[in-house]
C-alpha cells in the first residue's frame, strides 16, 4: 500500500479514508452487520455464510441470557451540543456507518424479496 494512502487513512474524518474503507467493505466482506439490527444481521449472515452461521438466530435466542450477561445498559440520549460536535467531527465515520447499514438492509431485502413481494400483493388486494 502506498505511503500516501496509509497516512490518509490514519486521519480522522477523512473523505479519502472513508472511500477506501467503503471499497474494502464491498470487496473484502460478505456481510457487515450491527448488534443494533441483530435480527437483520443474523438473517443475512445465515443466508450469505450458511456454512458458519446456519441456525444463528435460533442459537442466539436460545442462549440470549448468556449473550446478554455482560451487556452494559446505557443512555442513548446526547445533549444537543455533543450531538452537533459529533456530527461535525465524525461526519465521514457516520457516513461509513450509514453505508454499511444501508448495504446490510439491501442484503436483507434481497434474501426476503419473495416475502416482501407476496406481502405487497396481499396488501394491494385488500
């Protein structure tokens, strides 16, 4: 990797680094999920990488108490000035997060396309 890319990727809130990261996500990772969207992440993992994630949803919910044992509850509320600061200083990191989230949703829609189409037809008939 050229030195200019390495240096650019070390800078926080870098548009260039964000574009490189998006390219890596697309090229190197079958799925990038989020615990924020646990059910969607597990469904996509099961569909895209069944060798390792077959029945992941079933296992997660059968052992949820064990998985949640070390979870730390936290307040999701941010003061307005803190939220403004974060959005300004981490705009490209937020962009990457939203890119990954959108990609995950597109993958979920792709694996559930038939269900969504059937639901849409049923809704239009009523």
